[in-house]
């Protein structure tokens, strides 16, 4: 619409609005004579006006404020990680910010996680003092003080992890209505008890208010945020702060802002004077008052009014004004806690506690007497009687309380017995309300609905906390010691260590420069066998568990670099080992007689697979369990009779199973193993008889290598904290190669497999930041990430852009089968292009975008195939073998051949190319493995592991045949898998690679496992 | 807490320069105001209690009081400042909605409802971006109407404050608002 016509429409619109009905119609008839279009527009505007109601009346302002406030500390979404915590949900909004429900993956328990706003923690000194106080209060282990597990930081975020309380704040309880005297007394007694304990330890809370008192559904009170006030308080005191803010009219323009805190402020706090424990006494008095009266003792229209009222000599109105029939004694107690002069107040929380308890006792006796008499309408007795009923209602409403989890972790000693009673009760009658005297007061205990996880009795603790890589934990038969492979703090090569459960430093058993891994205890606990990976060949060794000279048991044929292992039979007469017939072939299981040295084959692995791995004897010695690989990331657990016979599948769903270890439960009925079946690797259990594997409750993700003591009471496993990020460094065409690499695409979880779009403006990558490995894109600078796929299960990777940048092909394994998929680069529907029951991997586009080349074993062996990019029948392209495609130009298809195991060195390294017009396959490069090469027009960028000391990213120039080093990597950070995938930008100025920025291991111990 | 949002003097001068037609001054002003607003918003959110919600214009008002040298400030400065803040809010919201649209899932959930009553069945982000895009179109044919909507909807200003910011009578603002709202309503439903 041009401006002239717009102005005309505008004036007609307003003029017409001034007329009604027929007059308006007549006016428009005349004004729009001959211009039907104009008339339609004006009428449409009028119609829209008349129905516009409140349209646009709510300004977008509040949302903007939330965004402004939130940006620096973005909300954590479900599945996100912070340290070793995984966010499970939001518990609520606290004064200091959001409180999340999170899973402590290290200890397998649920916690409440509170983020501290950055402005609170900027002052390091103040933060330190806060931590001191918070820890001091928490360490009292008082049942009414919230237990703090950890005050930690991760990146820019500071957080507090505390026990998780299922309940509500006293604020919300009060909001539902005034509390009966009995209940108010009970809650106050618990708060007073917490304060008395804290004051005894020299900690003043300073900010007692209804928001800081949590009431559990069972009536338990937890006082939260001890010490937090230290962080927020200003040196000059609150009154000065209010005044300062008032100078900017903070108080007068937005009464709510300061209000929340001032109502419970003591006169000395309001004056900005020093505070002591009597300040908390005052605040508790204000709380008790509000519980019964329904409003704070001193109130007013603004924060200034409230402060004025607190500071005046005028006492609070008597409680009886709001709650007729309140006991005289309660009025006295409240007025003594709210004495304006400190000297006239209760001098300690303990004194107040004594008086409150006495009063309650008196009321209970009275209630008891009244109960046996005909009912009277007396407020007090009604209040006392009413309480259990109210609790019962809550119990009904909250039968899925998760209190069992905190019961399992750190209950105060005095409470343990009562909680044990609670569980017994739960069996008897789930809705019963029991009374038990615990420590200082009365607690109402109730059923939890019977959903106690079996892990509740487990006690999970880290066995190791020292730095350095650890692997392959193995519990001694008596469960008192653990053997493991460790690099030592100096990050040396792995050696075998033994450590007592509990205290003590690890005893080093081997010192050889070769890598020693996979320790296995002899049944008598006197020897530890292990695998030595040496340049001259791998071997099975043994060493006394108390230290001594080592002995070679047998040389191994396999040149496998990591996953070989051995197990001792329970009678100590033979060992099961993994070995192969050819140095680089897949491994099978063999039995070695320790008496004769005879070697007997127990299994024959599938050809072209990852092999049979991790043999473990059943407790009775009659069976050997092991993992069998069908192809990459497709594994199952099998058992085979130790005497020989046909292996039987225990799992049949072909999910990825870690070769780090597995073990039998002591009764021989179940196998515990580490597997990836949705999400990351975690521990699972499956019945040896078969059935559906179940996750081990409370263990968490990134857990591997389970080992169980012979008695079955101890389970140990490896917990790995892993963070891969994509880094960027100057590429082969960069003028200045000295610029240091920078972290480019990052989260607290894994990022890898980067690929630049053809125009270099975007990057596709694989990340498990959503909880599962999915395809994501971001801009060239690593910003504005967008998730393209949501399989929520299985590995997804190898993103490759179509030549026009509109689509991305990739491979994914949402079920047990790997297939090629395509998704729009901006999202949209994901389309599966292959459906054959075969592994189809690593697609790449033809330059015209019409075809997709990919690796597949559909023909029985691994070859490169191609199919129309829109889907259709694939045809085989290579004859001499092919595994992953690398790139396609107008003339050539570049690809790799298959390695038997990702870690095996074999002749299959390097890149091949096939002339697309027809011709012979030729090897153009002889280093690099499938996932670690990137073909550019001028050469190959590749990862040179130079294990284990000097990994680099190098560039091989096709024309000059020269190799130059692009990036020198930190050996501690360049892992296999995700870590070595790399990509060069289309202009050759940058290379992207994935680096393992954090890779910590802890060995975790589960006590009371059985 | 100290003031980090730039010296009051500087902000006042930038506002004056902008009033004088120096568009570059706005470019310098926006990040300063944004920084202060972010800081204040965080402070507000922290102190906020469940039973108290933030007053619509309190935030900008406080930023204004903190950032503008009160002694020399002319009354127009306040309206000017609110105009800057409204632009800023619009930018922040639109960026956020775009990021969210790109991200599809995840991110912080903010619901921006266009009216108190239910009935606009679109997604909040889509709504917001649609308003923004329609406003850009409106700006081409009627820049004053666009400013009115920006101040009212994104800045949360009343009719009177909008009139003050634009230097026009409030009857004019009322008329412009009425038509812009009808036009947008017609466009967006």
C-alpha cells in the first residue's frame, strides 16, 4: 500500500469509527464511492478493531525482563549436566534462582541443585565466608538443617548441591491459610532446634523467613540457606541498602522488590547494626506470628513503611486479634521473641525452644483431657486434633514421595531407627500416620507408597579420587581389595595397582614401560594376572598381589591394543583369554590350562566383527560369559559351557556393549554389564536365562567395567567423566599457523564429527548434549546451535552436507541396525534411505547431489555402494573392499577400507580412490584410519595418533607428497572415537577437530550390593 | 553494588546527541543501556518473591534513574530513554524468539502472550516474530504508528508516556494505537 492510500484509509477508519450503524455505512458509501477496494480495507480494519479486545495490551515486557535476567545464567534444561550432576527437572523457584532436581551420577542419588547468580559470587572473599558458614551449619548433621553435599563450580556456574526435600516452603503452607496452633508450634520447635544447633556452632542464619523453611509432607522441617545471607547482605546493613535504593526510588516504584525480606528483619538488622543469634530469634518470632495470624507482625504499604514499623517502639498487635482463643502463654512467648530491644528478647534459640516445647506439652495434655470429654468448640483443642487429619490428607495426595533417596544417603543418626520403622510401617499400612519420639520432638511418619528402589540400601562411594587414567577395576575374591590399571598421577603408561577398600594408598605391582591392563585375581587372592601390551607383542602375565616378580604365562597372537582380557576359573586350574588366530583378526575365547599350558578354543568369533571379548567365569565355573560383536556397535552377551559347546545368546537385541568388563552376580543368576541402550553407557543387568536387560538403578551414565566380589556384597565399576569439544585451528591454507587452537563448539558433553557446509557458513556436528548422540548444526563461529535429529537412542554421526547445502546425510543406529538417513539442513522430517538388515554407514554426496555413496556390508563383505539421493535401489561401487566414504569429486570417489577393530593396526589404513568414469582402485595415501582423514582438493588432513606421546593433526599434499604438521595435540586429550574426527573448511583456512577436554575416571564402590 | 552501566554523564550526552540527530549515538547507547538493564533485571529476578511480580516500567525507570545525570537532565530525556529501552527490548525478544525457533526445542521457556485473554492460537514465539515482521512492514508506510506500537508493546509504556516519548499529543497516540492495533490484528489472524 502506498503512503497516500494509507493516509486516506487511516482518516476514513477514524471518521467511520465516530459513526455507528447505518450512519457509518452511509458515510463509507459516500467516501469510498467507486473504490470497492478501499471500502473493503476500511471495513476490514473496523472489523479487526472491534474484535481486537485486549490484543497487544499485555506488553512483551515481562518476558523481555526474564530474558534479560536469564541470559548470563541460562536455565538448565532436563538432561543437561553440571559437574557430575545431571538435571532431571525443576524443583522450584527460590529466592536465589531456580532450584533443580538433579542426579548425582557419581553417587547415584538425587539432589537439589541451586545455581548461584554470578553477582553473588563475584566477591571471592565473601564467597569463601559463605562456604565456611554453609559447611559449618551443614556439618552439624542436624535433622532440621538441610544437608549440603557440595558447593562447586563448573565453568562460570557456581552451584550448591543439597539433599532433595519433597515438600513445600512454609510460604506456600501459609498461603493456604493460617496454621492451627499445634502445627505452628511443631514447626517452630523444629526451626528453633535447628537454630539452637547452628548458634552453638557459631553460625547465625540472618535470613529466617517462610521461604527458607521447607516443610516435608511428613511434617519434617528443613531450614535452608544457612550462610547464604552472608552473600547477599551489604556491608552497611539492609536499612542503608533500602535507603540507597530508595534514593533511586527503588522502594517507592516497586514495593515488592524489597518487601519480601524486610518483613522478618530484626530492628538491629533494619538499622544496619551488627547481628547476632538474637536476630534469628526475632525472625523466628515473626514466622510463628505469621503462621498463626496469617500476616507478618509488622506490615505496611511499602518496604519503608514496614521498616518504620519494625523500628518504632510500637509492639506487634496481639495474636488474639487474628486468632481468637490463642493461648495466653503463646502470646507471651511471641511478644518476648519480638521484643524490640535485644536485651529483652529470648537470649538464645535454646531458651525459646524450651518454652515452645513446654507449651506444646501443656496443650497436648489439655487436648488429651478434652478428647475424653464431650467436644467443645475451643480453638486450641480443635487445632491440635486437626493436625493428624491434615497430615493424612497430604499423605494421600503425595504417595509418590521420593524421600527414600535422602533416607538412603545421609540421615542423622538419631533418625535412622525411625526411618527404618517407617519402612516397616509402609509394608503394614501405607496410609498410616505413626507417632515416634525422635531426639527432640514429635514427628509424623508415613508410608511412601511402596516404591522404594532396590538400590535404596546401596551405599555408593568413590574408591579412588586421585588424578590419572584408570581402567579395569577388579575386586578381589574376598571383596577387600581392588586391582586396577592406572597411569599414576604423572600420567605414565598404565600399570597394575592394588588398593585396600577404604583407606590406604595403592600398591604398585608393575613398572614396565609397556601398558599393563585387565587385572584378574586368582581365586585364592594371591596372584593377579594381567595383559601386557608391548611393542614386541602382547602377553598374559601374572604377579603376586602383594608385589613381587612377574611371570609371563603365555604370548598372545592378537595385536589388539586395548580390549584383551583374561579370567581365572574358580578352581584356579585354567584361565579364559581373548586371542585371535591372525594378529589383526577378530578375537575369540580360548582356555589355557595353567597346569599343562594347553590351549583350547572355546568360541569362534564372527568374521569381520569386533570379536568375542571379556570372558568371565560363572561363580560355579561351569559357564563362561562373553560379549560377541556382530559389527560396529552391535553386540550381545553370550554364555558358553566351560567344557565346550555351543554359545547361547543372553541378550539378543544387538545394542552396543562395552568391552571394558562384565561380571556375574554371586548367585550366578544375572550378568551385570555396561551398555549403551538409549543415552550413554551405563550399567545394566540381565538374567542369564535371558530376558530384557534392566538398567541398574542409581548408578548413572558413563559407567563401565562392573566387577563383583565373590560374596556378592560389593560391586565396583568405573565412572568416567568425559567432555569432548570441537576445537578450531589454522588449516592447510592458513597464512599464519601459529595462532593457537580455540575451543569452538562446546558443551559439557560431547561434540564431534564436525563438517563445514559447502559455503563454509555452517557446521554440522554430532553431539550428545541432549542426552543422546544426535546431529546438530551451528554457525561457522560455533553459535546458534540447532538440533536436527531426535532419535533419543543409539549413535548418530557422520553428517555430510549436500552440495547445495540444503540437506545433510548421516548414519544412525536408533535400533540395532545402522542405516543412512537424510534431513533438511534447517530441520524437518528425517528420512531413512536404507532399510536392509545390514550396516550402512558414512554417506557422501556426489557432486551433482544426485547420488549418495556409502559403506555397507550388505553384500557379505564391506564395500562402497551408491544409491539415488532420493532413495532407491543401491548398487555396489567398489570390488576390492571399502568401508567409509571420505569424499567425492567430479572424477574420483575417495574412501577407506575396513579395520577389523578400531584399535587394530592393520594394512587397512589409508585412503583409496576410484575413478568414477571407470578404472582401477588405487591407494593414494597410506596413513590415517577411516574416521580420522579428511580429503581436501589438495591433499589429506589426518590425525596421527603417534601413540602415546605426540599426537598431531597433519596435512599430506598430493602434489608435493610433503607432510606438514597443522596442530600438535595434548596427548592427554586426544582420544580415539569422537576425538579424532576432523574437518577442513572449504577455503582451507581452518581445521576443526574434536578434543577430549576432560577425561577423569573414578572407581566407584557399591556396598550392600546384594 | 556499584554502577557498571557507563557513567551517567556519558549516557546523558549520548541521549542529547541522539536527540540532535546523531544516529551513531544510538549505536553507542544501546549496549550501555542493555548492560544496565540486564544487570538490573538479574537483580530484580533474584529479589523477586513468588507473591510479587515486577512492575512493568520499574526496570527501565530504575535504569533511567541510575544512568542519567539527574541534575542536568531535561524532562524529555526520560521519554527518550524509554524509547531506547523499547527498541532494545524488541531486539532482545526477537533475537530470543528467533534463536528458539531455530532451536525448536530446549532453551528457556518464555511465554509471550499477546493479550490477556486466550484465543490467539499461535505459538508465542511465532506471534512475537509475526508482530515484529508486520511492524517492519508498517514502518515503511507509517513510521509513527510503528513507534507507537514499539513503545506500547515492547516498551510497556502507557498512552501518556508514549506521547511524551514521541513528543505528540496523547489523542494522536490513541488514534495511532487504535489503528495500528486493528491493522496488526487483521494481519496476524
